[in-house]
C-alpha cells in the first residue's frame, strides 16, 4: 500500500479547497476520478465492469483511472466476485487506512471528538466537557492537545491525517467564524476559529455547520447511493437540517442553508435567541421542552444540569410511560413533524434522517410522529413515499460528519470543484 504523501505541506495544499474559492469547471479526467472514487466508496466492493455501468464511463477510462487510484494507495483489489459465466471479476474497494481525518463537534453540553478512516468508519471516539462556555483561545489550546493525544494513542502515521473538521451551530461566515450564537457560545462570535486552530494543530482546518456536516457523514459512513437526495433533520440543543444531493452538500448562497429550526410556526410565539418569534426551535427544541418540564414539576435533576442531559432524562421518563413527560415530548414531536414536512416539501428528498444527540435518546418517540405527518401531508405524496428513519450515529453524527467532509475534500483532486465551499 502506498503511503499517503506529503505530510503537513500536502495537507495544507488540500486545505486550500476549504477556503471558499470560486468553483472551477470539472475537466473530464477530474470528473471521472471523482465519480469513480465516490461509487467505489458507496458500493463497498465493485468490479471495473460494474463501475463502467454505474458511472456511464467507458471501460478503458475506468481501467486507466482505477490504475492511478491504486498507485496512489486510495483503492485496492480485494479478491474476486462470483462468476457470471466467464472469468470472475476482480473487486475493488477503498483502502480505509490510506487517509484519516479528525472531527470535533463544539456542543453546549460537551465536546465530541471522532477519528475516522477513509472508508468513513470511526476508528476512535471520545467526549470531554463543553468548551464553548470557556474562553475561545483556551478552547483552541485544549483541542490541539486532544488532537495530539488521539494521534499518539491511535498509533496512526500523522502523515496520513488529512485535516481537522470542526462543527458548531450556525450561522457561520465564509467557513471561517461564527457570526451569531445562542448562549453560552456568544464569546465565539467573530472569533477566528479556523485560523487559530490551524496555527495550534498544524493541520488544515475546516469549519462548518453541525447539521450540514451530519448530512455528509450519513452519506459517507452509511454507504448512501450518490443518486440519493438526503435531508438530515438534526436536533442537538437546537434544531437544523443538512441537505445533500448528487453526493454534494447544498449550502446556499451564504453557506447556511437548512436552518429549519428557525422557521416561524407561531406568529405570536416566544422570542427565539435568533431574534425572531415563534421559531420551531423556541417551541420544540430541547431547551424549551426542558423548561416546560421543570415548570410542570418533572424531576430532571439539578437545575444547572446541561440541557441535553436533562432532555435525555425526560425522554427516558416518557419511554417508561410517564404521562406528563410523554405529553411534553409528543407536543415537541408535533412541531418537529411540521418542520420535517416543510423541509420535505421544499427539498423533495428520497430520504429523511432524524439525527443528532437529542434524537439519539428520544428518536423512538419522534420517529413515528414525524413519519406519519410527512406521509400524510407531503405535497408530492402521490409520487411515492419518502423514507424516514433514525440515524445510527446519533451522539457523534456531527463530529463524524466533520471528519468525512475533510476526507471528501482530500479525495477531490487538485483544481477540482470543491464540494465543501
């Protein structure tokens, strides 16, 4: 297996693709390489003949590109498939140990770290206390120390580590800084997160929205077909969505598409931290539900318990049959179902996934409500059902997405259209 080349210098060349450059038109060789890599990754194992069929490329082009990918160490031959009457076909797969990436989710309740390989598998995961309520400069030093520690403990060659993805609730500006934040993240507004982390870790750094990253992580790690249009409804302390079609994340003009948690569903509703009134998040997000539960006398532990921990306690009470807890969660689920229905009508996806740390605990309570509402109220319901399911990566889905966005950029050849900008 050929080593990943270049060390830090090569890594920072890749980082140029994170910096919002104007996308370039893809040349035919570039398109072929990107397409083949994506199909091999999504298929797990596939033959050259099947690649030609799946991509529409000629067998000669497939053979040429695959040979180069093997030389780069990104693709390997992994045996032969079953015979269909002729010579058994050689199967190809992504070489997972060729590249690695780190993902970090900055959450209000804790900080989640994930080390993922090129196949999208989680090699290591760990969680520590929240950093968003601390001085951002101190947090940068802590993250850098954690990165050094995980690289040392995992035993991976640092030259194979392509970069660090960091995700936080939006909105973000030009993938460099946070421009608006709920408490306790206000100290991070306009702090040069990416610049400081790159200096501290000596790695290229990608900064993105947590919900957006989650969509990429689901696509990458779950082997979702490149033809799928995916909407990931994310609920952490807040509510948002990540959108992906044709294997590419949709970001919108400012990079903040998918903020479905800030759709107004009650014109006279409570004021949201974003400044608007009656947002889905203000009515149905974990913080709002926890506040109502405490007002109703539900015991969720100490008043200073982190919101997601308290919400998890409420969800467990609801799952155990506590009537008050169940009513509160079901009320939240009805608002979330309206947000999901709105998202489905606007995006028209094949697949809607409920993901994020809040759904990791309460997902079984939300899923049937959301699925039924979408099935009954989707505008295009005559065209076939939208698949609605829970993510299997709930607690670390955003951190995994951060890592896979870095890996996706690494697989895009130099000069190609950047899927991350």
